[in-house]
C-alpha cells in the first residue's frame, strides 16, 4: 500500500503557531515509522504556513509570494526529513526544480526507486509553479505516484457542513463524496485540487493531527475523521 500524507505547516509548529515544534514533529515521525515498518510506503507533502502566507500581503507580486511559499515548504521538508532520520527512517527530499545539493530533482522513476528501498519520500516545492497551492501539489503527486489514498492531517477532526468555530450547529461527516464537497464548496482542499482528485478518483481522509496516534489510527481501522470518497 502507498499513501501520501499532507502535513500543514501550522501543524509542524504545534502551539507556537510559527517555526517548528520538535516534539510535535518527532511524534509524527514515530507514527510514520510504525506504519513504514508494516510495509506501507509513505510520501509526504508539507505546507508552508508556519513560515509564510503570501496571500496576506497586498504589496508583493503573487508570483514572487508563491515562490517564497515554495521555499518555505522545502525548509519544512528538510527539517522534518531530518527528524524522521533521527528515529531510524530513511528519507529523501524531491523538488520540481533544482536546489543545488539540498534536494534531488523530482521524477516518478526516482521516487519509485526510493519507495522500493523503504524510504519516506518528501515532495517539496509544490508544483514548482505559482498560482497552485500545496493542496494541488499533494493531489498531483498522489495521482502521479499512484497512491491508494491521501491522508490530510489538519488542525480539525474532519469535514463539517460549516465552520464549527463559527457555527455550533455544523454537522461533521463521517463520509462524504468529492462531488458533494465540490457542490457545497466545503474547501477540504482548494477547488483545483478537488477537481483533480475527482477526475482521477483519488480518495482523501481528513483527520486531526493532534489526536493521539491519529496517523496510526487511520491505517489500523480506528479512523475518527472524514473519508472523502470518489
């Protein structure tokens, strides 16, 4: 089985909300190690929100702002990759553009070679193009790598009919189709990513990263989030 795990940048920061929280990342690493030890292949995409959210600036060109965001995801992947290595995992970081000796250039063949060696493969730098979010990047890589499912580790425990912080009557779905997500504009991922997932029949599981052993639970039948079906 092959999964693609999306970690939000904010999740990497823990309660600090910015930068890195090493204990939080180490807990993720230990969970990933336990599923890799079971023979599951794991790819990872991180967001960059713990460093940069370019759309909040009105004074920076969108292309340049998105490029800064791509670099933020590369910093995150290099850091998380090293924490993963500290718990005994083998890793490699791939980017869609050259970063000197910091990373390797992405290709499907290279990624598959690393998966076959039981490495955790980090897909950094988004799609390599502006105007595409890491949401689109994770679905694109999942489709390219023929993953079985995308795991979306967020700061919320699933998909709701409305924002539960604003609407106490919001209903949590245990399962919902990607067509309904798109029709209701529920923003599990952005619209481009949602349509890409629908057209390529890529399921997504949404859950709270802060739940104890949430990643392991998702892979062992104790899933408490929302399954977005295709």
